C-alpha cells in the first residue's frame, strides 16, 4: 500500500455523506442534556444492562 492509500483510509469518514441538508448547514439546534432528555422513562441503569467480561491480569 502506498502512503497515499493510507491517507485515503484516514479520511474515509470525512469523505462520506452525512445526510445533512447542505441548504441548512448554517442552522444549529442546541439540545440540553438532562436526566429527563436522556432517560425519559425514568429507568435506572443496573448491572443487568451490561455484558460482564472477564478481565485478564492482576
């Protein structure tokens, strides 16, 4: 692989279309992050929500 090929690999996410409408690129929506907006049903995270993996080492 040439160094130019590596540059293309590094930029593959930049070159992909985001699906955003270019005519509205100057508009920005601000969303406040709160417990209510992130977790609207009030469910609490608990150990059953995670897959436990064995950790190697000491």
